[in-house]
């Protein structure tokens, strides 16, 4: 297969690019190795010896130099976070109203806040302990509440 004149030129150009890439990697191996390993790079002098006083500048130092030289960066937007204030958690008082009681042997039920509940059911964090004719007893383990039936 014979290559055309333009294909030959592109092949020669690709060869030059490849040679330059290999030369660049060999001459700057510390920079490439530091970049891909995440380590800091050390500036070297012409004799390829470590310069004890100079290390690679940190991004913040580069930013400071930029600001001194050029002023404010028009593309940099400082984001200010809102300060959050922690509020003390207060238990809100739950209002429970007993509207009706229905007594029948072991199947007694009560109407509390528009919910029909029986012994053992939980309503607003309180467990129904006892149902009597005119009152019910609720408990959350620490506190005990007695709701009385209001007659109008």
C-alpha cells in the first residue's frame, strides 16, 4: 500500500510530536511523577540537584501573587456561607382530647383526637394503658397522663 504525499507529511509530523513528548517526559520526570503521585515537586537547578531553599509554590501563594500583580479576579466569586444558629430543642406540648369511650368487656375503645384507639395502641408517643368509663390513662414510660371525658 502506497501512502499519499499528505499522509507522509502527517506521519513525519506525528513522529516529531512523539519525539518531543518523549524528550519532555525524560527531562521533566520529577514534575510528571509528582503530579501523578500527588506529592510536592521540588524545584531543581541546572545540575539536576535539589535546591534546598525553593519548593514548588502552593496554589494559595500563586493566587496571592496573582492578586498583587493584577488585582481582583473577575471570575472568582467568594461564596459566603450562612452561619447556622443551633436552637435548643423544646418538646412541643401535645394536646390530647378524649371525645368518647366505648366499654364492652375486653374490647373497650376510646376516641382521642379523632382516632379510635384500644389498650396498647400508641398515639402521639403515648401508649394507652387503661380505659375506664369517664377517663383513660396514657404513658410514655416517664410521664403518665390521665384524660378525662368532658361532658357538655
